[in-house]
C-alpha cells in the first residue's frame, strides 16, 4: 500500500499559535515513530511537500483522522513534517528530458514488451524467451545502464510497463513518466491527482492510437495518450474514504477491469472513527470513454451494527479489498479477483476469497473462500486492542496477489497465494473447487505470500515474506509444481551480512523468464535464481546513492510490491519501500547487457 500519514488524535490543548512540533509529538509520533505499522516514518514524510501533506488531511487518506484540527493546525503540522513552508513546492526536474519532442509511439503490438501486471495472458509474470532475450549466460554482462530519480518521493512502487522503446511508470507523488528505454530520458510527465502505484496498462483505441491506463490513490482511473501524455478521460470508481487503486487494470475486448482496495483498517486506530464502511470492488469501464459499465462490491451495503466500547457507532460489513490485479479468462467469460479480510463484523464469505465475476455483467458466478471461519480484523487489534477492534478478531490473511491462470495437460489451474502462507490451486471448470493446497510459507499479518508468485508452464515460484513472524529471519523463494502442488526446491534467505536493521523477507512479486527467477528482498538486494534448483546466480545491492539522468538526488532501498520487468535484454526495477521497517528509496534502475 502507499504511504499513509496516520494521526491518532488524542485530546490535547493547543496554544493560540499552533505548534506543528507539539501537534506531531502529541498526535502523530505514537504511530509514525513506532516500527511495524503502515505509517511512514517522519524521515520518509519529510521528502513530501507541505502542500501534499495538507491535501492528504483535507481531501485524502487523512481526512477522517484530522477532522478535529483547524485549518491553521493542519498547516502547522504539514510544515513541521515537511520542513517546508506551504507553497514551497519540491522543484520539478529541469533536466532529463529527451532532446527531441516525443514522436509517434511506434509499437506494432508484437515486438518485445511487458504490459500490465504480467505480460501475456494469465498474470503469471512470465516473460517468454524471445521477448526476454536474456539467459543465465548473460548475467555476468548485466550492468546498470541508467537511473531515474523521483523528486520528493521516498517510495518507489509502481510496476513499469515497456513497449515500443518506451517505459511507463508511476510514483507516490502522482507523476506518471514516459521515458526512453535505452537512455532513460523523459518524453513526458503526467500529473495525476494522487499516488500512482498500480501497474500501467497499454492498449489501442478505435482510432488505433495507443493509450496508457492507470489508477491513483483516490480511485481515479485515467486514460492518457501514450505518445504525448495528454489526458483522454478520467473516471472515479469508489469515492468512499480510504479507497484507492493498487492493482493494475486489465484490458480485454474494449473493456478495462479495475480493482479498488480500501485500507480503512488504518483509520480504525482512531478511537473516534466509526469503523467501518468502505469495501473493495471491481469495475468494468468502456476503454474508449471511461463510462462505468458495471461495478461489483465485494461485500453488501454496510449498516450500523452497534457501538464501540468508546460509544462510537460501528458499521459492517466492510473491507474485502481487491489489492492485486484482476485476471481475465476469455474462455470462460470470467474475471477473477482475490480479496482481503473484513475490517469489521460481521465477517463475510467473500473475504479472503477468490471471486469469479461474469465479464459482461459483473455478477459473482462463484466464490471460494481460502480462509473460512471469519477474518474481521483491523489495525486497532494490532497490539493496541483499541475500541474499534472487532469482537473475536480474525488473522488478517489477505489475498494480495493477482490470481494466476495456467493450463497444463488439458487442465486449467487458477493459483492464488495468501498471507496465511498457503498456495492454493482452484479448478475454474468446477466452480472454484480446490485442486490442491501447499503450505509455502509460515504465514502471518506480514508473512506468507504478499504481492505475488510467478509461474511458467510447469512451476510456480513463490517469494516468501514472513517478515515479522520470524523476527527478520523470514524470506526465501520456493518452487511448487503446478500439476500437484508439490514443493520442488526452496532457496533460503540470504543473510544480511553487516546491514542493520535487516529484514531478509521477500514480500515483493517475483518475475520468471526461461531458466531464471528474479526476486527482490527487503534488504535491498535484487537476485536472480536458477529456475532449476534455486541457486543464486546474480545479485545487485540497490541500497546506495545513484547518479540519475534527471539530476535528482536518488537512493535505492527495500524492494517490495511489484517485481522486475524484463524486456529485450534489459531489466527494470523500482527501489525503495519505507514502510514496515523497510528502507526508503526513490529510484528506477535499468540494467542492460554490456
């Protein structure tokens, strides 16, 4: 998830002239100065402008938590956190633009590319050999070619798309970049209304013009001209508080399928918050116009269920966010989505589940719950036991990954990873009946399988998180056979050497090409493993300072969220993830063959 500025407000008296430092110490530090929460540290937030922080309090993710602050108090704490005055914006890059204006986006749709969460069909994050053009023998020649810095950001978590000699990627500041693949020079920058972390999708419109599609942290979905960055249309999908687009849009037959997630569990930390009313969804849009054709919510309409111990109204059902990209199955006319846990009671059967939606109508055709028995949980339960923690709370076993669709030996498997550590294969021809289950990791609230396995034609490669559950000793990559779920090999986490603090976990998505599996770790190392036996064949430490093509001061950090993009002998990765104890960073790295 994107950085969340969490103010757990407690009653306190403010002087006539608001003190940003006093507000921060009394209202913010209990979340932002404590490790192990979604809240970014003050050092991370310091890279944001005061205006950006203020926007998050007035009409963004912090709207609810800051309702008791006056405008002057919000400005004071914004300026204190940012160490900048309101209106003192972070200077946009003046360097790094290509010398020639962007011309026609010349892409035939067939040359090497990576579009969306995973190239090709099925969201397996598998790049075939003639598109990857990279092999084990090439690894010694793989060197850093260029780096692009994100000004003012301390997170780098968008999945780059590559096609036609251009790379498209988003940023926490809401800037979407189109850059030259070979040099990194910037063709254009588009400014969205909020953070863009979802994968970039590309497709042609009726005029045969290429269009880039993506969502932001306010559930806005955009279509922009891929050649120029000019806005074509914008649609808002799920305007409930906290909701955003974290999963990449999927495009098929003129329809765009967009998931939304709603981490209202963060707001539940505030005892005065009426928890919880937001809920995840999947929407189908006309790719030409942005018109919403249908939108299916993952739970029913919430209603008041009672009052909390603090006397605040409670609501439910809620949650069941769709964190990852959806997977389109044209053969069965279905769209598959993985859901997260509920945030309040009553728990629903559509939480921690794989949903199969009719592609034309959005109707739920079938649903398979992978953690039955109730999973209503929010961050008020996480060691705080706050009044918004549901009675008999669950275990927070989200499905954060995009479902993977694979056909093998005449049989189709729909494969899902979960924070429980279970890897499950469903049979889409039998209404989601479970074909097999494998315990691929220990599991936990930050454990198990986080953002996504990758799969070739025979195996699923599972990056293991288990970050907090094993006190920093989690991690590793596991290979599981698709036809029967048997674990074939496990590559243990690589020790952190002298790096402190150290988190060895591998929560980010994996990427597979013939013979090689790429996986990043929270310690900042990007590694290539042998797909045959899990041996580490290449590694690169991204935690360092970089000279960038756009002159921005940039540094790499933890690798989490999306994985690498491999196209035409080049490897691209965003580095930096300053939450959950990870190292912040603000750089896009491009590796190529010498």
